[in-house]
């Protein structure tokens, strides 16, 4: 059970790194799109992508804690 707990903790950390990269890319794309392509949405809409990532990170942490408690 400890390996499953560690696996979900590692997955949560990897998801947070991927989330930062995706949001940075979308923010930059939106910023340049507004400037040159005429996007109508504000730049802050790039942060809406964080919602599913945050939910997945919380689920991974909860599962990791669940398996950690089952050990002891």
C-alpha cells in the first residue's frame, strides 16, 4: 500500500508541473493572440484550465492519504 500511496503523491506533483506548463503556454498564447490575432477573451481566461488540474491533484492527494492511513 505504501507504493500506491507514493505513486499517487508523485502523480500529484507531476500534475502540478504539467498544470504550470499548460497555463503558461495558454497565457502566452492568449496574450499574443489578443495583440495580433484579435482574440476577444481576456488573458485571465487561460487560468480556467487550472480547474480540472486542481481537481485531479486534490483527488490524487486524497487517494494517497487514504492508502497511507490503510497502512497504519
